[in-house]
């Protein structure tokens, strides 16, 4: 087993149309407004930027991200990351009744030295930390979508 390698998959069912969800998710610079663990996003140009994440574990992860796909027709957003995490993350949206099913997938290798040193013993905690981060993101996105729908 490669203790530094992680694959994540989350499915969020949302009560908003896919285009509305896509419109929020494609504005990565606004993630810190609604996703508590996304602490900072600094755009560098139209397709690249840096992001800083922190969840319950008291450490920051900093990545450089480059948008590799933004396809509103297919409703797919994808980015490549380097830095403390190296790999990719992707949103794929599909209609689910009057709402949206948002599939989040991520495959990364951890480069941050402390996390590499704690890879074996800390892995269950790192996985739980990620799950909590995803739950908070889903809650935040639902809140943004509800506010936009009622305005």
C-alpha cells in the first residue's frame, strides 16, 4: 500500500438545478465564503491560483491549482494540484429530479513532510478529517444555493 496516496469520492444531492450548482462551483475564489475549511484562494490568472486548506487537524495544506477542465455543457470542473498535495480533483454534476447530484473525486499524493511522517499511524484520522471537511462543504454549498434561490 502506498501510504501517501489518497483517493476520495463524495456524492452530494442538492436541491438546486445543475446549472446553478455549476455556477457556484466554478467560482473557486468564492469557496472560502461558504466552505469553512477552504481558508484562502488567491487567483493568479484566469486558470491558476493557490489555495490554503485547514480542517480539524491543526495544519495547513497549500496547493497551486490549475484548472484543467471547465465544461458547462458536460457539467465537469477539474483541476490539477501541486504543492502539499499533488494530483487532481474533479466535480461532475448530473440532474437528479429537480435537483443535482454532485460527484466529487480526488486523487492525490501527500507531499507535506509532517503528513508523510505520520502516514501510517495518522491515516484513519486524515480520512476522518477529510470526511468532516466534505460534510461542511456540502452544508455550505446548500446554504449558498438556498440563499440564491430565495433572493
